[in-house]
């Protein structure tokens, strides 16, 4: 009964997340972007699967992925032999990345490099940086300096690599942090940080996702420089000609076993590693193991339904909407419409639901789900608008990435550390399956309609989506920091100081610390 009630609540949350995007697409289909009847039916079926799938997925994550990750993280932090925990992190990063469904899709779009070569390159990058994230956390190294160091290397390599390969490299950092890996790695980091008693332990709960997103970018840039790819192409979405609703149902029936296999393959390494962990450490009791097993079933079922719905239902609609608007006489509408879709679509990302809930729990409610969701929505709204602008004008992606990351990295030295970790984690979390299967086809359809270069103008929207939350969430942290300082002065009977005085009296500022809010 308890599970049924929780599932009902999760489904209601899913409806609230998916409904705005569904309404927007329906309005577009009868105004500026007419859809074929078959495509519209696929989209509506897909939206239904999204709602049900997200409900099962979020419930399953709460029951399985989060307890598993936290338990393993706590145990690894207690290990006195660093090389053992480092080896576990390396293996964990490689195993969960190799099976990530979004990475499989990306590999198929780069025919100049064998699929397994690209997949293993990305997987090793994630594994190595998961080890680096663990060492940073154990040694208490500030996240800001680590990010600054590695992003400096990234942009140096980006200028040395092939222009057509740079968007692929940045996109790889987004697709590797998918709905399977994000909840587990986040919980793993929370577990590792929980055994520490210093004031920065709560802040260090976040940051693993951000560092795991850096590894693939560096690895793929190095691969592009050494492999010298000549043909980096994208395979457009094929749109089926459907005559009846039975034909639409058949499309889902054909796709369902395919995505079921992908999900099982993705979850199996995590389950196997957890089983080995349990056999060695005996950390969980029998009733806990039964709950985790039930949660894994819910997680798999939810993700199968979600991926089937979004790939079969949303991908064709995204491509047709993009090509219809960009091919019209009012192609400039692509920018505001893209911004509107971006604002709401991030709320339908399953991993975003997990992130916002974890943030509120770790901060004891001081950072609300609503504030993080709003900041993410504003960030994705801006990023999609800029991506559509790039398609219409052909502006190189580096003109946005370089200043965007430069400002983001500079802000890390002025905002509370916990917001830096959340912001850079959010960049990877926001660029999930909804981005890959709706926004990317939207960009591809628009780019094809205006005759642009697919790889330099449209490919890279995942990178744009991953960048803007770094700015908006850190701005949220900056406003929180200034508010706390003003409140402190007001309680002391002082007049609010100017912004300049706030920075001059840096030592007097109450930095956000979870321990102080309890």
C-alpha cells in the first residue's frame, strides 16, 4: 500500500513535468509547425509513456540507487587503503559508462571512429575522473581550483583539435551523465562525504557529476587530435509513414524490447558490483536487500517506458517542428519557441527530479527544489535560444563556450562552495535523454531547413544545455550569499552595506553551510 501511494505521488509529479511540453507541441502543431497525423499520435503515446515511466523511475531510484550508492560511498571512505577505493571507483566509472544508452546513441553518429573505440575512450575518461573526484573529496581540495585547472586544459585542446570534432567532445560530457549514472554517482558522493565531520563535508557531497563530465571531454578531444577523423557526420531521424493508430502502436511494440535490452545492460554492471560489495562487506540487512531489489525492478521498468516514449514519440516531432519553423518565412520564431520549449523540457528530465530532491534533503530545506528547478529552467531557456541563434547565423560554438565557462569558473571563487558543486553537477544532469531525443532533433531539423552545417551549427546543443546552468545556479548562490550578509547586518542593527563593502568585509560573511542550518 505504501508503495502504491508513493507511486501515485510520483506519477502526479510526472504529469506536472511533462504536461507543459505536451501542450506547447500541440499548440505548435496547429499553428506554425503542422505535424503529420502519425507523428502527432506517436508524440501523444510517447508523452503517456513518459509520465508512467518517470513515476516508476523516480520511485525505484529512491528505493535502490540512492541506498546502494550511499552505502558503497560510506564504505569506500572508511577504507584505509586508498588504492582499493581508487580501483573500485575506476571500475565503477568504466562499467556504468560503457552501458549508458545515451553514449551508445552518440557513438553511432560518429562513423569515422569505431563505436567501441569511442565508447571505451569516454568510459576510461569517466573512470579516471571518478578517481580524481574521490581523491579531491578525501583531501578536501576546493572544487573551484580543480575545475579551473582541467577546463584550462580542455579549452587548450579544443583549439588544437578539429573544429568539427569539438562539439562531439563537449556533447560526450553531457550524454555520459544519464539517468542511470547520475542517481548512483550522486548518492555515492553523498555517502563518501557523510563520514567527514568538517564544515565542508556537505558541500563536497556535490561535484562528482561535474568532474565525471570533464573526463569524456578531455578523452574525446585527445582522441580527435590523435585519430584525425575526417568524416564526423550525423544520421538524421527517419520518420515512419503511419496510416493508423495500430501502426503507431506497432512502432512502440518494436522499440520496447530494444530499449529493455539497453536498460538491463546498463543496470546489470551496477547490480553486479553492488552484489560483490554486499558479499564482501555485508552492509545491508535482508529486508533492505529486498527493498533494493524491488527498487531496481521499478527503476528498469520506468526507464524502459521513458526511453521508449521519448525516442519513438518525441524524436520525430522535434525534427518536424524544427524543420517547419526554420523553413518558413518567419524562421526567427525558432529562437523564442526554442526558449519556451527549453524552459519547460528540463523539468521532464528524470535525473533532474533526483538532483533537486537530493539538494533539498542535503541542505535541510535551505535550498528548495523549486529554486533549483527555476534556475535550471532559466538556464536551459537561454541555452536553447542561443543554440537556435547559432543555427540561424552560423556563429561558432566556441564564441559561447569560452566566455560562458570563463565567467562560470570565475564565479566559483565568489559563491558558496555548495552552489558551485550543485551548478556544475546540474550541467551534466540537465543534458539528459530529453535533450538528446527532442532538442537535438529539433536543432537538426532546423539546421537542415536553413542549409547549415550539421556538425558545427546544430551538433553541440547538448554542450550549450550543459553550460548555462553553471551561470544561473551560481547566480542563485551569489544572491543567497548577499541576502545572508544583509540579514546579518540587519539583525545587528546596522544599515545594509553596499556591494563593495560586502566584498571588502569578506571575513564577516556567513557562508552557506548545511551544518549551520540544522
